[in-house]
């Protein structure tokens, strides 16, 4: 018999309660808010790359070299990215962190475009 | 992993967590965890909140069905890592074989009318033109799907559409088939929940 002060719920009950609280928090913030927050984090956080560069990748507009081809590949053909592609942008930018930041911005941007297309179809279907 | 900073560049708190994961699971930590715990204020903190909400939050879709939706999107995006992990979770939950090849045969209808209609909707969104016709929505509704379920589908799609690209670009993988199963089971066990303490 586990020693537990009277009136205290068993640990498994505490886990259930905590999950309920977490669930409420998750519901309280809409998923649209969460995605807006995700985008804001990618742009507003201090990074190795310029804020404007990350913002451009996130908005899906053309970014300057050495990022042009890489960002396009992340957006449209990520399955084709090779070790050499990564080595090139790391060498050209001089930073793995820069590649990390631009990869995330391009990936979120492409996914957000598709999400928006789906949500628009849902709205237009009435 | 193609970026070395994601193997050894984490801050002390996150590095300790990854070491503990490695010791407890006796396999290399999930590359998604490595990405999420690296400079978490940039991406991982908000990202994991969204993932947990989409995959384990309230929804008309069961958790196993959401795993199938995620694996399906990953298949469309040709992301072998995510297909392997999420078919692994679906297989474990559904007690039936779930593979990428079986997902490719979705038009046969063996996943049932609701999922078949949803796969068609997702395929239109993921591979179609920037504007999706409302006929795809009408067909899904005719199969009994509510707009809430379709909206939830799109957010699951967003989660995978993002991480598939990151996984492909940065070279996510596992060492052995046993490691794949371990990673899938671990993710399912923690229910996509990472303590907030690790995301600061």
C-alpha cells in the first residue's frame, strides 16, 4: 500500500487532470493563432540571418542568392535535397544556423500556402 | 542529420534531456526532437504546441486516424522518415499492417469511405493548383465528413507538410528497423507532449 496523504488524488488521476488542463489551454488558443505565433517566432527571434530574409522566405517571395535555389527546393521538391545542396548553402552563408533558419521558414511558408488553399475551399463551398 | 549543430549544438538543459532520452530509449533521439529542442524560441516551442493540439487534441478523428492522415501527407511529400514513424504508430494502434504501399492503394477504399474521401481532399490540397475546387469539399461532405473534421484534417496536413520538408532537407533517418519501431512507440507514449521546461 503506497503511503499517500489522505485526500490527495492518486498519481494517475493527477495525470488525467493535468491533461484536461492542457487540453483546455490548447483549445483556448485557436490553431490559427498558433500558426500566427509560429510565423512570428521565425521572424521576430534574433537569428543569424537578417529578419527581412526570413520574412521573405516565409512570405514565399524570391530570396537572394545563395538561398534562391535552396528555398525553392525546400518548398517544391524537398525530397530531392542532397548533401551537396546543404554543403553549398552552409559554405556560402558560413553558418549552419542560417541554413536551419531558412529551412524552417521555407517549410512553414509552403505548408501555410496549402493550408490556406484548403481553408479557402472549405469557406467557398459554403 | 545534415547539420552538425542539431547533433551537438543544443544548450545544456536540452542536451541533458536528449542524453536522457538516448539512455532511456537505447536509441538515438527522434530527429524531430533534436530540431524542436534546438533554439526552441525560434520554432520548436510553438511548433510542438501546434503538433500536440492537432494530433492529440479534441477532434472528430481518432488518434489512430490522425496518424494515417499524417502518414498519407508524408507519402505525398515523399518523406520516408515521417511515413515510417507514423505508419508505425498507426500499425500499433490499429493492430493491422499499415505501410506506405498500402496507403498508395487508398483509392481501393480499404480505409473506409470517410478516410478515402479525406485522402482525396488532402491530395487535392497537397498536390493540386493553388485554388482547390469546392467539389472536393462537396465529395468529402457527401461521405459524411463535417467541416470541423475537414478543418482538423487541414491542420494535421499543415503539421506534416512542414516537418516533411524539414526532414527531407536536413536528412532525418533511423539506424535500424528496430530503431524505427522504438521511435514510433516513444512518440505515441509521450503523446507528442514535451515539458515546457525544455522549450525555454
